[in-house]
């Protein structure tokens, strides 16, 4: 297979001559004379090597390098510039460049550099990764990724969700509700008897850790989660998506999440798995979780909802910045573990927790529960828990994450 090379330079003459030289060596070569064209090509096709000018019109080459590396970590980027300086070269290498060439470039120097890089890539592909390389892969987060994530959410993610069909969002939304319910069911099972052995703090931490499998399934397997979709606000703020479309898509996904969660409630009840544990231990834990939630005051539910989706959207944000599945798992694990351990409220998780409790209220487990369950009903759940928690989730995710990151990275400065 031919090596693929992308030349990014606003000098058309340089692009044409370099393309001719490298194509003559048997490579598949493409060119881009604007940053926008380069990013579009990088998003749609993988390249082995990129030649990147440090100044593409008014677009800073270092910023373009940062965004290109965020999209294609494994590509080797060779910086090309007519303004040589040691400081520039050092900065380019620090931002992820592989090499550095000064214009005018001799044909022999260009082909030698490309050949050396491709040989190194071929050798690396045949050798097992070293321990430091494995560590780099596991911890591969870009400290400068937030501006890239913000722009990706505005330009790509939000607009794709806004233009997705009703059927797509309904199915993927149902998946997300079910996936979060899987995590909730696992958390109920794991957490029902841990406190008496390890104490409340460790029990909460472990419960949160296993609950995070729900968001892992959503992000990695692919699904539409209402709380994560609060980040679509960035596209609306950038005027890529209308406010009416945003609200309509949120409502559709919210309803689909509810349907998916209720599907898991039916499966858990019908399967009889709620009877697990000593003296209906799992069912009693489920009843206790649901009863606490419906007896929260409105301010408590609202504030716990704000804090919850602040963490959930940060988990989604960091998972987008991560480049390998292992990194995405780590990005999701700790924020989700934190929100569960701290007792915050997640609207979609509550679509499973509370309805399961309502169903179990009429079983033999409830007769042995030993506490007042009079508030464990649909009206109390919908008005005193789901409504304020959902509002809080929107404030935390759309307000404290999407809006504020947009204001920092994407909001246009007023003209002088």
C-alpha cells in the first residue's frame, strides 16, 4: 500500500512542486492550501505524513498542528517554514511535530526526510511496544485538547446530532437509557452489602466505579444520552444549530432514554433478579435508593442535579480528548465514580432507580423494608425528583460546561 502524504501550504507553487517530487517517489500525495481544507481532509482520510507550513494565511500553524494531532495522533507531521529559528523548531516539536524543514527545501532533503520517517514507521509497526510506549498510550491525553474538543462539539458533533433522523435518535436514545440502567443495576447489586464489610466511604466509591460502565457503553459503543447531549448547546451558541432544533432533539432523546430505562426495569423485575441477596438484600437496597430520591426537597434535588451533570459532561469532554479506548475508560471512570460516591442526582439513572423502587413497593421485599414508602409513587417521582434533577442537569452540563467552555474558547471577540 502506498504511503499517504498531505502537503499543507498556502503557497500553491510549493505544493505543486513538492507533490510532483513525492509522487515521483511512488507516494500518494494530496495538497491543501487552506487550514479549513486541510482539516476537512484530515477528518475524512488518514495520512502517514503531513508537511505543514507554520503560517497558512491568517491561521497560526502551531494551532493547526495541535488540531491535526488531535485528529490523527499517529500521523507524522513535518513542519515547513521560511522563517527558521531554534525557538520555532522547539515549539513545533513540543506540539507534536516529528521533524522540521526550512524553506527553500532541496528535493533530496525532502525525499530523505520522508523516507526516513516512513522507514521508522514501518519498523515500529513490526515491533511490540515498549513499556514507556504503553504508558504513553494509557496516559495519552493532550493538555491542549480542550479548544479542539470545543470546536469539534460545535462544528461536528452537535450538528450531526441535530441532523440525525428521528429513528436514529430514538433507537440510540433507548440504548443510552438501557446502558445507564445496566450500570445502575450493577451498582445496586455491588453496593447492597459492601458497607458492613468496608464502610460507607469505600462502598460508595466502589458503587460509583461499577456504575461508570453505563457511560462507558454510551461513549464507546455509541448511544444518545440526554445529559451528555447538553453539550450540544455549543453548536447553538455558535449558530450552527437553531434553538428550536436543539430543544426538540433534547426532548426526543430524553423520552427515548426513559423508554430504555423502563425496559431494563421490566427485565429486572420479570427476571426475578431483584430477589438476590440475603432476605431480599438487593431489593431492599433498590427500595432504599428510590425512597431517598423521592424524599429529597426541591432545592436538594436541583443542586445535586447541577453537580452531577457538571461531572458527567466533564467525563464526556475528557473522553473526547482521549485517543484510545483505554484512555476513554479512564476519563469516564473517575468523574462518574465521584458523582455517585458523593450522592449527586442523574436524571437518566433515576429513570431506572425510582421506577424499579415503585414496582418493588408491592412485593414481599417491601413488607420487610421497615420504613415509610408512602412517597414512593409516580407523581412524587416525576414532580419532586425527575423535574428538578433534569433542570439541575441542564444547568450543570449546558451551563457550567458547554456555555463556559464556549465563552472561553469559541466566543468571538467584539470588533474594535
